[in-house]
């Protein structure tokens, strides 16, 4: 048999079958009636099977470890004053036998600084670590976070609540975490709509819309509510809120509305655009010229009156101060008899001289004589 076997090998070698040198690189499988398998092929197959088994093993280990199961968005944009819930649900396995520990913290933008822990849950008790102003309205969503829901809720958002939050769940040997970025925005306030440039036909008209409050980016959009769609010759700017009509006409009349919006809200305002025929320019110019001429005439008349009055006043003063000797003095009122007796001197005219008389002792009354130059004696 041994010799026969070699003779068969010699016959195979003659027919082109690999010789003994080649068979040394193969496993002899003739007793199993199987073809020869080279070592190189067996080595590649073994490596592939080993890697497959390793991946399955790692996946099985990952499946049996504690895991945060929340799948919501990791970036949330909310309006100021609204309520928000930061999801953090988890699932543990029987292999996780340690004490449950939940931590919520605000991630510091500076990687060299520590994160700020705001709330934790350990050994069945809740602990608050943030300041009172920040933590107002902040609490776990579930009454018992140990049941698998460690979500955090904020009742009324403020600008201080914006940031990146991290939920970390630990139950030895399992541990997992999740980060959520919270962006707090301000809703736009009700905008103000107005017409800039008047509403004259043939003139440029600008419809403007502006809001006083709101987080950027703010987008403005004009719509025509009556009179059909906005004409194609009108230019709209969504960033500034301007609707420009270069040549206003009756076709542009109608009710327009402006809407301002951002990521968390929108508001709008309305206005009614009219088309007014422009006034007659020739008549306006003629009226302006006539008015100017009348104003000039009035000013000249006032100046002439002032000059005339100033020239007349000196003559009046000189005439009023002049004393004329050829004119008799004005007549004086007759005095009472009692006052005449009280006077101790009586006047009479003798050659234009004055003489004094002693008062008479006679108790009889004498009639006072009138003098044409000096009047009654006093």
C-alpha cells in the first residue's frame, strides 16, 4: 500500500498535480476526501471570525450596561417666559447594582473651569446646588427620578437660563450622560407700520415696518390684503422692513400688512395706502409770490409809519412847552367866601403893581372882583 500510494503520487505529479514540496504547505486531508486547504486561507478566515465574535461580545456588553435613552433634540430654542423640559430618561440592567446618582450641571464655556452643578439626586433625596434666583421654577419633572426619568423642567425661562446642560446618571458599574444646548430667545414685539414720503401720485413712497424688541435674526414680510398681489415694480427688503414704491400710482392703493418673525414667534401690523393727486405747482408758485409781495408791502408800510411818527414828535413837544405872553391865563374857578376871608392879603391892580391890604375887621361880606389878567383874588 505504501508503495502503491507513492506510485499514485507520482502519477498525479506527472499529470500536473502539485508535488510533495507544495503539499508541505497544505494540511493533508486525503483521509477525509477533502481538497487541500492552504494555511494562508485558513489564517484570513480565522481573523475574520475572531473580529466578528469580538464585536458581538462588545455589543452584548453595551446592551446590558446603564444607558440614557432620551432621543430628543440636543439644541432647543425657546422663547423667554415659556416652559421647557430637558429630557433625560435612562434604563439600567441587573448588572447595575450600585447606588443611583443623578447630576444636572451647566457646562462652563471655559474648558479650564469646572461645570456648575445645579441639582442632584442621591440615595433617594434631591439636592439643590444653584442660587435661588436661577433655580426658581427649576425641578425634576418626575416625582421619583429613580423610576427612570431624570428630566429637568424650567417653569419660566429667562436670559440667564441659556447655556449647555449635562445630565449624568451613575449606577455602578454603569454610567452615561447627555448634553442639551438651550437657547433662550425674545419674541418680537408688535411692529409699527407707517408711510414715509407721503402718498402723492408720481412720487416715491416707502412703507416702513419696525419692531422695538426681539432676538435676531428678525425677518420682515409685506403682504397686500386688498387690491390684489403686490405689483412687481415694488422692492421689498426683508431685513430692514422697507417696501419701496419708486413711482406711486392708483394701482398701488390698498391695505398692506407687515409681519416680523424670528425662531420663537411673530407679530404683524397693517396700514391703508392711499393715492393723492399732487397739487398744481403753477398755482402754488403764484400764491407764494403774491404772499411774498404782500409781506414786503406790509413791512414797508410799517417802516414808513414809524419814520413819520418819529419826525412829528419833536414839533409837538416844542409847541407844548412854548409860553406866550400875549395870551391871557386861563380862568380859575371862583373860590368860596370862606377861603377869601382866610387869606390875609388881597390883590388889586394899580398900574400893574400889587398892594397888600389888611383884612377888614368888618364882619360884613364884600363881593370879590374879577380881574381880567389874574382872575379872582384868593
